[in-house]
């Protein structure tokens, strides 16, 4: 059976926030820190996981990601603080 999917937010070394989804958040954050996560984080390492939200399925995680990516920075910080 597949692992459950999560939405995650990481804080980059320049204080920018990146939102993504994964069914293995720890491995994905390690990939970001190894420069293999995505172009956005490649030159902003190290990154730190600051938020994780259980979503269940990949489609649910993708829908939630779309919603969170539309939030302002302050709204994302409020989400992080509310965890």
C-alpha cells in the first residue's frame, strides 16, 4: 500500500517559504537539502521543515497544495504558527 501523502512547507536559508507535497516528507526535504529537490530550493540550502499536514491521497494533497500556494506569506506564517 502507498504511503499517505502530506503537504509540507520548508523555510529556505534566505527565509523564503516553499510549499510542496510528498508521500515521504523526510526523504523529500533531504533531496531539497542535497540540491535535488527543485530549482527554487537548489541555491537556498539548507532548508528546514516548518509545516506538515496529512492529506491522505495524492489528489487531496495536490488540491490542498493549490490552495496553500495561493495564500499570502503572512497567511502561510499564520498556518505554520497554528500547527
